[in-house]
C-alpha cells in the first residue's frame, strides 16, 4: 500500500485546499473534526484489517494498456514497473480501467475518487488526474488518459494498438 498523507485545515482556511493537493496531500479534513470520523478514514484507507483472509490479499487484478492494477494488494504496475499511487489516484485509475474507452465525467470521477461525498471541486479532479498521469509515465510509457473537452476523461489505449500495428511509424505520426 502506498504512503497516504493527511492534512488538517484550520477553520476558514478551506481556500488552501488546492495548495495542499498540489503539495501532495491525499486527504484533508477541516478542524475541528470528530475523532470517530478521522479514525474511520484511517481504518479504511491506511490500516490493514487484522481479520482479513491473507489469501484474499491477491484480490481482483485489472489489466489495460500495460497497466496492472491489483485491487486486493492496492498495487499498480505499468510496463512491469511498480507505480506508487495515493488512495484517491488508485480509486480513479480503478474506475477508469473499469470504464475503459468510455468518457467518464468529472462528476462520475468525483463519486469514484471521493466515496465519502465531501465537497470536491472539478479542479480537484484535474489535479489528481495530473498526478495519475505523472505516476503512470514510467519507463517512457505513453499517456493513455485523454481529456474529453468540457466533460471529463477517458482511458484510451487505442493509440498503443495502432503503434503495434504500424511499428514503422514514428510515434508522433500515429493518426
């Protein structure tokens, strides 16, 4: 499981939420926060469940465009290289793979990335998709996340298939 960073924001400082995201914070809470809410988050996102079956840790594995996402182990590989993702980026990637080659609206991505239904701005989605793109860019792997103007994003590996069909084409010339 990747490292998760949590930020506590003072009352009235909610406007700094975007700065925290850019700084690498995975999740933030406005103080005062009920201890039970913070503990629920920590249990569900960080701590391993002691009662879980160790054989179930392999879980379900999704594959697409050289990406291997293991849900049970919360691990991702791209072209055989391990990719470290925070919990939000992991959930976004899982949703995009499950809906590959279909345009996903920012509203759908908010539901997938932030299941606790906190207030999330569409700019927040853009920041996390940017992080996801950067993380998946290992081993000179091409970007498979496409922006759908005024709508959202799509996971599209079709250009990868074309490059395999036409290896003599330079990558920039692929239609």
